[in-house]
C-alpha cells in the first residue's frame, strides 16, 4: 500500500464510501460520508482502496491536534479499515507502517485483534478512548420519555411545547440560512472564538449545510416568530440505527433541545429502532446531558498502536 497514491475526500467520492458502508454496515458514528466530508478539513483525510478495504488516514492530524500515543515523529493517524476483514488489514498496515496509530477501533474488532498472536509479537498497546464512545438509545423511548426516569426531560419538552407558538419544518435548501443564522448566534453566545473545538465544529457544520442536497442527509428546525429556535440533522448509520450529527438550540427558548430532538424523531424518522447520538468528547455538560437520556448501550472504542 502506497500512501502517496491516496486521494483527498471530495463530494464526487460519495458513491465509493456509500458502497462500502452499505456492504459493511458500521456501528461507529464516524462512518457516514457526511461525517467524514464535513470534518475532512480538520482531519485532512486521505483515502485509498487496498485489498478490498477502504483505508482512511491522516498524516497531518497529529501536527495540528494531540501528539501520537507512541510518541513517534511522523506518526500516521488511521481509522479502522472498512471491509470484510479489518483486523487482518490492521496487522498488514502495522507491518508496513510501524508508526501507524489506529483510532476509534470498536470493541468487537479489538476483541478479535487481541486473540491473534501477532498482537503480542508486534508489541501492540490498546488505550481506552472513553471520550469518543457513542451513545445508543431506543428510539421509542426518546419519543415517549416514559416514567420517572425521564421526568425531567419530559418536563423540559412540555415546557417548550406549551410555552411557545412554534412551527416545525423539515429542512430544505431554502431553510439552510435560518439554521446557519442560529448556529452563528449560538457560537457568539458560547464564545466559539475562544474555543478551538467549537470553532472547528462551526466550520464542519457549515460544510455540511452548504452541501445539504449533495450529501443527502435529513434535518429539521423549529421556529418561533419566524426565528430558528433549534435545528438538527442526521441520517441512517445502518439498517436500524439513525445517527444524529448535529443538534443545536437557542438558550432563549427553554426546552429547545428536548423539542427539536423529539419532534425530529416523531416526524422524520418515526420508524427507526435505535438512535446513535455520537460521543461526548469528554465535555462534562455534554456527558451529563447524554447520560440523562439513559443509553441502552455504548459503542466502545479504543486506540491501538505499536509500542516501540
């Protein structure tokens, strides 16, 4: 595999990625073309097809974000290979590129790798990546918020529904600017210019919204007095799971987050079984919010590298 022959991700690559994801349905929230495209400038993704697998990597990520766990200069950041035998491909890549670090490796893949004798021979290390575990919920529970366990979430939802004269709209091209306006206002209130992570998120959101039709995801917004109070967008991750890429609400409207999430499920994805609400990135407030909805499971992920 010659990394120099890899390509940068562009919109025209969507059919290639969609074909792999349809053939090998993912559990990781990262594995939709929308997600990879909207974050491509931050990660500076390259991809290559090799041995019937799709390989995603970045030579620049460690230069602009965290240091590689191996401590090696010129380390290469990889996502798990997409294809019929990703474990074997990880060993193959590690033999060719000693400085490879594999991120967001799901639990089932980790469990198969550690059973292989090459895991010990090649001196692999595994580090838990809790901040990037995905939260997975039963969709029906998120729609109905039953019983005492969801009393507070239900209270906030009802507060919004009963207080505001709102209009729920399914996202179309002519509503994109309303979402972008709310996103800008949200960023001003959160002082995004002082938080690199929020600045990067803002750019990624604009990338997705500016290419809404081409990317093909679905979204919705709720408006009060013709002003966007909340918006969200997502898409099917696999046959039974919806992944929510973004969900934002204006703090001016109490219960806005609960309302946009609930109405999106009821009106746009009413027949979905599970909802993956992505990770909390180690942000304490975000972790509390996602835990409050009582996930039925977590998509656990780890970082894998060779210790030299």
